[in-house]
């Protein structure tokens, strides 16, 4: 035999083992893999890998009594890793809160939320998670959402971002369960049995953004929203009822706006502009819902998108593009004061962006005629500062505080005016804090907690 014939001799087939051989009764003896723990013995909350699944198979010579005949592909989830005390930040910045408004002990979590006591609510949610080892899955995720949402409302976003990382990969198979055993009503879809995510939808939305902030990379947020959009499209196609289809379609629209907002947070303003412009065409072509409802939904969605695009163009300095979207927001059948009011607001903001503050003052006063729009009054005060009417602007902002308004921009700008007008700014800002505390007393459903930064203290 010469060398050429020798090189053409086929090699003997090696013994291989693939995924189809897992249930092969001729599997190797279990003694060779007895040192590898089975998924039931692993306490770390991660989904089993193919290697661990294969290593747990018994050989035919062992008793079948040692294992069930059929193993569920969705084992019981161990969420104990979410209940560890080290998951939660122990020192949250104390808010501006008078002693008279401190909540009494043993108050319920719904009562704290309804009264706007977000710091005690966040603390109580963490305490309940760490002190109750046998909570059901739905309550664990509900308390975790309350904790993260309260921290976000209190401007403690960085703390919330760090704590959200304990959830890990939100798209992991570990969080998947058979729809037959799922308690997540929001994700349930009619039809054949499938995999549901045990994390509620609102928590997945919040955690997607917070985890991106915690990692310092907003591109992860955009990718997470795209993953959720793919999930929503799949569920929309699998839905068999109008209510279910409408729910998933609305979630897709919301994800579109959130994706555009994430691009803006990234600083990719041109990319956000192109993305939002593409959404206008998508909302117009709706064929899965009855025509009258589709037309109404598309017009409402486009109205919001056009306003967003006008504001985005103003931020980018594209004045011609902003004017085009402002004019496009006024449809031919515009007969409502609300739509005309939105157009007037965009016109006033357009004048401010061009530096025409005198014209903006006239436009804001016109919008405020016969109404008491808080944001329009605040913007009017800002324009008055730019044209040198500082005293009138201060009086406007102080009058808003006396009426019980105390959002961050209002108190921060008023504190800045105190610094510009007097050398006793520290005393005036302390008095402002007392006035805000008095104005918030007795109000329901709003946050009564303010930090020192709101008053530049």
C-alpha cells in the first residue's frame, strides 16, 4: 500500500455523546459522576446546565425509587438569594422631614405609600424581605419593586441601581416557569402551555433601566428593551383574545418610548430622533386592531411622538426641525383647547430656545390667562430672570410655594435667586424649607420627603 492509499483510509469513528444521548439507558455507571452534585443539591439560584443534568442520571442497575419517573423542566425556584440583608443599602440619606410628619410605628406599607412616606416604605419593604424567609414569589417581587421604586422617587437612583443588580440576568431561564404553574397574571397567554417569566412586567421594566445605570452603560438598557419587545411580540402573536392582544400591543408602544428615552440618556440624540421618527410610521400602520380603534390610537400616539420630537430638536438646536414638528402637531381637525394649549407651550419653548425671552414672556402670560398651569408659571419666572425682572420672578416662585407646590426645580431655582439677591441666602433658604414643610402638611398621595439638595443647603 503506497502513501496515497494510506492517506485515503478513513479513520475509525470515535465514540461521542450528544444531547440526544441523555436518556440513553446505556449511559455510563453513576459511580463515575457521583462526585458531581445534582441540581436539587445545588443551593446557588442558577438554572441547571446540560453538564449537571447529564451527571444526575442514574444507571439502569440502580433502583428507580431513588428518583421520580418524570422530572419537571421547571423546578421549584429558590429565591432566598433575594432575601439577604447585605443586598440592601443600610444607610439611605435622610430626607427633609419634620418630626411632626414622622410616621407612627407599626404602620402598614399601603398606608405609607398613600401618604407619600417613601423612605419609611422603602425601609419597611427591605425589612420585610430580610425578616420573612418563607414569602411567596409574588410578594418577594412586589416588595422588591416597592423598594426600588421608592428609592427612585426619592432621587436615590444610584442606590436603587446597585440593589437591582441582585436580580442578575432578567432573561435567564432561571426566571422561567411553565404557564400552567405561573402566578404572574400579567404574562399569562391563552393557548398551549409555554414558559412564563415569574418577574412581574413592571419590575422588569424598572430593573432593566436601573441595572444599566448600575453598570454605567445605558446600551444595556436599550438592549434590554429590545429583548422585552421581542418577548412582547411573541406573546402578542400567541394571544387569542382581544384583551390580551391589546395589553401586549400597549406594552410594545410603551417600550418604543422608553427606548427613545434611553437613547437620549445615552447622549445619542440623533439616534433617538431617527428612532422616534420611525415609530410614527409604525403607529400609523396598525392592521391588527379594528380600524376605528387603530385610527384613534395612532393619532394619540403620534401626537405624543411629535411633541417628543419637537422637544428633542430644540435640545439639539435644530430649530427648523422643531418648528416642523410643532406645526405637524396641529392637525386639520384640531378643535380642542388641550391640543392648542400643547402647541402654545411648544411655541413658547421655541422662543426660549432662540433666546427671545421677551416674546416667551408674552406667550407664557397668554397661556396663563384664565388658567393656573404650574409649569407655565415656573417657565415664566425663568424668562423673567433672563430679562432682568428678578424681583417679579422671586415673587412668582414664592407664591407657588405658598400654594403648596414644592417640586425640585421650583425650590432649587428659588434658592438660587436668594443667593443672587441677598447675602443672607442661608437664612432665607432655611425659611423656605420651613414654608415647604408647612405647605406639605396634610397633603395625601405626594412625597413629603425632601433632601437638603433641594434647597441648596
